[in-house]
C-alpha cells in the first residue's frame, strides 16, 4: 500500500489537505491526474510507502496526462534488462 498526502485547491478554489491510500504508486498517480483534469491545482504532493519512506513529488509532473503508458514503457525496459545474459 502507498499513501499520498497532498495539498491543493479543489475545483471550487477551496484549499484542501487530503490523503489517498492506494494499492500501488500507479493508482495514486492516476487519481491525482484525475483531480488535476477535474480542475484541482495541486501545491504539494508527498508519497509515503510501506517502509515509511517519504518522497516529495514535483508538482509539474501533474499536467493532466496519464502516467499509464510511460510507466508501462519503463516496466518493459527494465524487464528486458533483467532478461539480458550476464
């Protein structure tokens, strides 16, 4: 499980301090992208993973474009690297 802690103004311009718990990083990134597409303006996004490590994400990455294809491409690349003979 991954926990997202984020601040921003909702679609009505009201400040919000929110959390989202999801099964993985990808689901949280997609949820935040959906909020941006719905009119939210994010000001701070942090991710807390299962090991209680916190990562601050740059706001610029939430531009309304889905993360699914880039993450899938990255996954394919590292899987290909793992299959290379050593």
